[in-house]
C-alpha cells in the first residue's frame, strides 16, 4: 500500500445509521479500507500522507440528497443553480452525492432527456451525481425505454399527478408506468397532488382577486395531497409495484402512507427540511416576500411539522431530501407578482439539509443515528447506491464529513454558496457545522475552505431499491 494515496481520520466519533463508535478511519485510493478503535495496535500502525484530526467531532458519511433540480426548466424559466454551483453548495453543506431529475419533455424520448442532463452535468460537478428520470409522456416508447434506463443505472422514475399540461400523467398512464416498473425493478416516485382539482381552485382564486403568494398554500389543499397519495397507493397495489411518494408535507397524506406501511405494502415516503421548519406563516410574509416560499407540495400550517418529525421517528417516512429548486426573488419569483400561479415553484436548500436535520437532533426530534439514516443511508439504499454511498465501512467510497456538533452558525444568503439571491432560512441560528468534507478521499472542503473543483464529481450508475430485495 502506498502511503501517498492514504488518508487517516483520527479520534472522531464515527456515526452511521447503525452505530456510533470512537474510531479511526483509514482511506486509500478514494475508498474506506478500515475502521478501527484508536487504541488498537492495528490503527496506531497506519501511516498516511494526510492525517485529519477529528477529536471532539463526528465523522459521518457524506450526505445523499436524492431530490434536486439543477438547471431545471420550470415556470417559464430555469432553476438558478447550475451543476457547478449546486454541487459546490452541496459540498459546503456536507452532501457528497446528488440524485438530480433528468426531464423527458413532451414529445421527446427518455433518451433525449437523459442525454441532455448528462451534457449539463458532465465535467461540471464538484461531487458525485446520479439521475432519476421524470416521465412526462407515458406512451409505448417511453415504457420500453424505462427498461433500458433501469439496465444502465437510472432506476427510478418520477410521475406527476399535478401540473396538467406540463408533467401531468392521468391515472391510466400512471397505472401503465407502474405495471412496467413492477416488471423492470424501477421505483416509481410520485408527486401526489390532485392537479386538475387544484387548477380549478387556482383559476377561481385568481378570478376573485386572491392573487397573493399565501393563496398558493390555500388552494393546494391538504385533502388534495391526501387524496392523491391514497390514489397513488391504490394504483400501486393494483399494479403490484412499489411506490415512493416525494415531498410529503401534509399530516393527512402521511397518514395514508402510514396505513399502507402498517398493511405491509412496499410504500415509502420522503419529506424535506422546508416542511419541517417553515410554514404557511412564511407564505403570508408581506410585500410579496411570501413568493420566496412557494413550492409544491406547499408549506402547511405549523401543526403538520410535529406529524412529519413523528413520521421520521416511526419510519413512516424514510428519507429527507431537499427538492432543491432555486429561483431568484429578483426576476424569477417576481414573474408571479399579481398572480401567484405564475410564481416558479421551488425552494433553495441543498446546502443546509445536513445542518437543519442536525438541529432536529439538537431539538430532540430524532436521534443522531436516525439523522444519518434519513440523510445518508436510507436515500442510498432507496436508490441503489448503498453501501458505496451512505455509510462508512470498508469498501465504501470515502465520502465523509468531519462535523462539529457544537459550532453555531446563522444561515444567510450573504454567506451561502447557492446561486440564488435569498435564503429560505435567513437569520436562523443552527447548532452544528461541516468542517471538512471528503469526496472519494479527496478533501473538497478543508476546515471551511473550498478545495474541490467542478469536474471532480463523477456520474454514478445506480442499482435498484435495496428495500425490495
Ligand atoms: O415546487 C417544487 N417542488 N418544485 C420542483 C418540482 C417538483 O415538483 O418537485
Ligand atoms: Zn418492459
Ligand atoms: Zn414534485
Ligand atoms: Zn422536486
């Protein structure tokens, strides 16, 4: 073994979804080769070109954010983070793998969409990345292409019950895609909101002059999320297909997932930091500031937060991703002044998921290991990246974070690295901060200095969902 290609991380508390142990970690050629108690002769004997002192800190797996939209065409504009800026911001926040959504545009093939996303990402990413596929045109050809994509490592497909005329699929198309997923091992991800009903309420609200951002939250009723979630589960049962419901925000929708899981069905759920920390109060901020918080599913009344935290504890929700989809306030969110339905939907957040969830540990909502599970291990298992990603074990990629659990920071657009002109968490103080971040053994954040580069990140083909076999 050559000392030059080795790094050793000494003296930290290694936290994974399964364990918390004081251990040294030996890295060689971008992979973890050993994890051992510091006092052992074995660990003491490791020589390495780089030594990282992690005493008094946690050593955690790099985060896996399984839901981002970089350079995403939506609402007549594009999300403001590129693959370069978005992956760099992710690295700052301790996330070392993204699964972004490639988009099939109407009238085009899945292959066209996937090729376009590879072209955007290739050579531009600071951390590793993979793709899901948004299927917005379910037809015979798309269904056949799903098989090919699964075989090449794009093993999950997002369908929309919302956004008629854009990404929307009707129940028949959804059933067909699910039947196909049941055969090819792909996981169907669902945006569960009753889009046609919401569009009626949107039209009525705007006609009546209820045009402020807060009405976005009012028309996208919790009942219409719960109903769609229920319907998606029923369709998945008919198709005998597993289901992953994205960005769950309403307690009533979560109750549908819990009921399905209690019945033993292969149904999974994701929520996002915005639903755990923000609420309709933000949507009601004056002077059009509420537009900063327009996303779908929408922010809910505060009471829903406790239900979501509970769902994370009880494993009715398995994953927290960001649904990072940033639009600048100036020039982008402003497209919807005077008509909330024209505000591009989406929130920035890829940089702060690990810290906000750590705040959930500090606040007593979840345990430390659960933090790592929902942010690293479960998304890696769900989307066929485990154990290469999501844990610290011999053979895993050396994606890890030296995390200072006592540092305090104030989140602000003045200091964040996302390419967007506001923060949804402006002024919020959180306890805990990433100090040093490694991606495949390379130090990309060194004690709060960026040392990575766009182009270091590699495309990672994925296996199928590990919860199903
Ligand atoms: O508002 C959101 N969530 N924008 C991104 C697209 C989606 O539905 O995930
Ligand atoms: Zn097939
Ligand atoms: Zn969605
Ligand atoms: Zn999304």
